[in-house]
C-alpha cells in the first residue's frame, strides 16, 4: 500500500524542471566533450601569446593611415580534426574579438563579411538610391598583413569496467590546438603557438 501511495509523487518527479542564468565564465564540467570552458581557455592562451609576440614587431605596414601601427589581420579558419562535430567559428570569433580589443590588431572581413560588402556596394552603385558622389566602390579594401589559421585535434581513450578498476569505466580526451600566423607578403610562418587540454571522466555502474 505504501508503494502505491508513492506512485503519484514519483510520476510527478520527472515533470519538474527549472531554468536559471549562470556565470558564462564558470567552469563547465557537464560532460567530457569540448565545451565553453575549453573554448575560452584555448582562445585566451592564444591571444595572450600573440599579443606579446616580438616577431610581429617586424611587420612592415604599407597603408595610407599614417601612424596606425596596428597589424591588419585576416582571420582564417580552424580545421576540426577531433571526433566531435564542433563549430570552430566559435573559437575564431573569440580570438578575433579579444585581439581587436587589445588595440594591436585590425581585421579585414572574411568570407561572410565579403558577401555583405559586395551586396552593399552593388546596392549603392546600381540602385539609384544613393548619391553617386558618396557611393562606395570596389577595389579600395585594405589588404591584410598577416593571416591566422589553425587546427584543433583530439585523442580519445576509453577503458571499460574491471574489478581492478572498481567497476568504473574511464574516458580520457586530449585536445591540441595549434594556431599559426603567416606573413602574406613573404609566406613566412612568423608565429605559432600550441595549447593543450586533457579531460577525464569516471562512470560507475549506475552512472554516478
């Protein structure tokens, strides 16, 4: 009879849910998969290294804006060679924002921005709605000094439950992120940095 009395309560338990805001900078350990903390950590290490790199002090600027020593940069992609389906643009976006805010770098538009630029220039020139004397033209974009691109890799290991291991299963994931900076004029690799992460998890018989 006591079991039957508990049934209505147990049936209601799965229906309970909640939502709350949390600190986006809080360490995230829900799963062993690549997460927000990993993205922030890797991007932060790369930005710290690049902004302090003495190799970039030798970049020769060939632009009209006199006195602007910021390095004009094209943000390339990050090749995902992990076992997970990742949106690596989240990494490049984070790096670009931090570098731009550092005051040492300027960025030219990537593939996505070039599409919008092309649409807008054609609108200004062809729609008849913009004063021709004020319409923008093709062929006047700023050329980048350097290009950034990289690779994210993972090595995944898993060990099943054994008596010696206390009937726990274990997972281990090693992440390696390499970012490169190439001088566009010379094709020379002038800076490269590696950042590493290792994540482990242990699961008991009942998932705990």
